[in-house]
């Protein structure tokens, strides 16, 4: 099974998304988001699913929900580098990795 490596950006964005959901929606919505992320990461770690490549080198993307997309890449050690959780409403040129 592949190992996960989270960038500081991805970790911060993940936490910000959960905080936003808890503040503006509900604990159930936040838990659903967490569950979706965990499910996607399990699929990537176990190589059940390989999500589509972006135009940015070896970066892949997975839509977690209609508002948020997860960006990741597989490094030379076959580890999963979690790069970013971006808003789908954000200008794609402003996505940080």
C-alpha cells in the first residue's frame, strides 16, 4: 500500500475546508467531506483508481464534491503526495502546489 505525504498547503486547505463546513453548514456535512476524502485516499493508496492527469506534469485530480478538488501526484518512491484541496470556483491559474 502506498504511503501518504501531505504538503503544508494541502493540510492547511483541508483544515480550512472542514472549519468552513462546521461554521457554515453542519457537523454531518463536515464528516461527509472527511469520509469522501478518506475513501478517495484509500482508493489511491490501494491503486483501485487512478484519477485523471491535469495539464501540470504528473499531477492528478479528483473531484471530492462539486466545490472541492483534490490534487495529488505519485512520487519516485511510489508515495502519494497530497498537493492541494482547491475550490472549483477558483481561477485555475491561482491553484497552489
